C-alpha cells in the first residue's frame, strides 16, 4: 500500500509559479514511476509529467519548457515546479505512483487545486 499526499496548490496570477509536492509513504526508490496528472473543470484527467526510476521524464506538450518534475529520495517526495502559469493550467493536480513488482499497482493522491486567475 502506498499513500500519496499532495500539497502546494493555490491561487496564482497568470505568469506566476507554484511548486506542488507529493509526499510518498514509502521509499520512492522502490517505485517504477511517479507522475502528475490534472483534471480541468469539465475535462477528463490527463497526463502532466512522469518520471521513472531511471529518472527518465516525460511531459505533456502543453507544459514542456514550463513545468519540471523531480524527486527527492531523502524526503520521499516528488515535486512539480510550475512556471509561467496560464489560465488553462487551472485544474486539480493528482500525484500518481506505478509499482510493477510484485505486481502492477497504481496509486493516486486526493489532489490539490491550482487556480490561475488574475
């Protein structure tokens, strides 16, 4: 079992920055991939960024060059640095963990709301 607790959401003006944190209840070194997903009002949940156990990253085209996903192994925390925020980034952001051993398991946090508005 893995618990994921997001924090860092809030209200920010367009062009501003936020850093989201995902506290993980076990060693992230044992997790195949961590990721951030978002669900905007009226839309389905979609990928924002992922990072594997080999530190290979993947980003949605809409956030490339603006968002950065990273991991802190000592703190068992995954971050999403969000810069140059736009109104269309407004969404609930969810942390995700994919474990592949001993079997495939997916875990989700409860989400943190990011609102980009002037």
